[in-house]
């Protein structure tokens, strides 16, 4: 399933088709006594996975590929998943942490339907070892708690500040003006 998804499979039917087309290769390192599982089997197995255990395993895989984020730029961003909703419902929103240099998703968290990105960013940040990285995020995340969580993770941050936070914007503008002289 992982290989198929990395190669662009978007459904369990496509995962099965990919497996069947690469069955000889998979058989060179996997025991496949019943052949490639059906798309229904893939769906049932993944539906029963414990999401937290899956995240832990995924994070271990990411750490084996990218053991340190030292000097890396990590971008936080929320995206609505096109087509991931029922008619009339709002689409599912995922917040991702993306290592821009290596082009690797480090982790994701789903946002509850009655919430927003701010509720999942702290949990996502705490899931990652951000030591030595620089974390970027859009203006929504220009929050004291977010900045502190990043600093607690031994990372630096670049958080966008807009004028819709007039007191903070004025304080930063005054500071920048004072340092330019």
C-alpha cells in the first residue's frame, strides 16, 4: 500500500492494481502465499489501524530517512482536502509540517469539523523533533502559545504578522524601526 500510494495510487482499487502489476517484484522480498490482497482487504486493514500507532510508526520511518532537521525550514500549513466530504459538508482540513529542503511531510493532524488549525498545531509540533529547524507559519499561527511551543522544541520561528493584530503589529513596527536607525 505504501509503495502504491507513493507512486500515486488514490484508492484501494488502485493499490490492488499496483500490487498486482508489481507482484513478481514484491514476491522477491515479501511472502505472498495468497497473492496481492484485494482492494476490500486493504480497506478493511487500514480501517482497523490505530491512528496513533500508525503516526508513531510513520514518525519512526521519517526519523530514519531524516534523522535531523538541523538548518531545515519546516512549513506549517493547513489545506482542505478536495473531495474528502459528503455533499453539503465542509471538506476535511489537514495541517501538515513540511520539510521544504527534503520535500518530506514530517507529520499531519486532522482538524475537527467544529474547530480550526489552532487546535491541532500544538499537538503536531509536540509530535516532531524540531531541534535546529526554522518553523514558518501563516498569520493565523502568530500566537504566543505557538511561538513558545516552537521555542520549547529548540527551534526558531518565522510567523507572519498582519495588521489585523494592531497592538502586536504596532509593537513590531516600532521595534523594527528602532533597529534600522
